[in-house]
C-alpha cells in the first residue's frame, strides 16, 4: 500500500515549505538530517527556520552550536507568551538559518498549536523544518496537520522500518491523504544492503509506503562532528554531507537522480 500522496502537485511536488521529520524509532538520524538540510538550504540562499519539537531531548541547539544562545523556546511560543521571531535564534555564521529550541522539560507539545505555528512559519520563512520526537503520537499528528511535506527517516534494519511505517501511518492520519510523505534511508552501508536480515531500498520503500527522497551513507565524519557542537555538513560533496545536499536540492524542486541499488 502506498501512502505517498501528492501526485497532483506536479513537477515541484518535492518542494515543501514546512517539512516535519519523523521516524518512529529514535536514534535513526532525524536531528542530524534536520541540521544538515537546514544548513544546505540556508547556504543556498533560503531563509530557514528549524523547530526542535523533541521536548526534553532537544539536540538541534547542540548540533548547530547555539546552546548558549537560546532562552525562549517552542513552549513559550505555543503558549503565546512571546512571538516566533522573538524566540527564534539566528545562527551567527549561517545568517539565513534560525532555530526555535524545544522546551528543556519533558512537557507535551500541543498538537493544534504546533500545526498553527507551522502554518504561520510557512509565510515567514522559505523553509521550516520540524524535528519531531521519536514515536508516533499526538504531536506527530499535529506536525503532519500543519506541514506541506513529511520526511520519514529509517535505517536499513527491520525494527527501524517498522517504526517508520508506524510514523507514516500516524502522519497520514494527521495530515490527510494529500500530504506527501517521503522516505530517507540513513546510515546505509551499500555493501550490506539486501544481505540476509538487512532490508534493501525496495524493501524499505514498500515497508514504509513512502517514495524515496534520499539515501544517506553511514559516515564516521557525522558522529565525529556532532559532539563538538559543530554543523555536520561542512566540506565536500561525498558521504553523508553530499547526500544531504542532494536531498536539499530535491526539496528546492531540482531534479537530482537517486542512486541505484542492485537488488540481491
Ligand atoms: N549517516 C550517518 N553516519 C554516521 N552516524 C550517523 C549518521 N546519521 C546519524 N548518525 C549518528 O547517529 C546518532 C543519532 O543521530 P540523531 O540525529 O541524534 O538521531 P535522532 O534525532 O533520530 O534520535 C548520532 O550519534 C549521529 O551522529
Ligand atoms: Mg533527535
């Protein structure tokens, strides 16, 4: 069964102004992807807002090197105690990139307010990227309701694909049949794809029920950069950085071919 939707949106269908990134299972690379896409899109001249919706486990401030800069957060904006522009922090090096941090505490995100904020942000920024918490609950439904595109991240392993499938079902429930959903396969080791117990790209696409928008290889440079609070997309066009750059270009509506994987 396919839930990818959006076929009526024509050749620019990959382009979404407000994009949520979800997975079901944690630790598959959502925050890494949001950070990478945000830096790529901002570097290409777009005005980009990242919203960290992972209350309590926020990490975009760490990945973007903005930890000491954020005081107001998503909770404040959703509660109406401050405005979006007031709470969002502009990156000091990537000037077209801003971050709205998640609340530090383990509080629930109001799904209706989140959807409304996404719609508002779509008018204020070229791209708004929402880093969802792991799991497939009410907050994901809300994120899907207010977004124009959903990216589901999965690693090529059965439990991750099952989690991604669940997230896709909940997102489709929140966003409706017209909401396009796309799959990113992360931490891929091409030499292992399709080996016994390791799903290949086709298995993942069929399992999750969303069209592929990118394959990101396992890349030790990603992990080496993250703890230092540095942006994980830096030099070069190979590896994970290159793959994220190509996804960003697809999101801008460019036709960038996907790599082919041989089915074993
Ligand atoms: N393509 C990749 N290659 C190597 N390590 C990766 C890759 N993507 C993510 N990671 C690592 O995986 C871990 C989890 O990533 P993270 O983005 O925090 O996941 P999530 O937000 O889904 O919980 C981090 O240590 C990150 O550096
Ligand atoms: Mg995360």
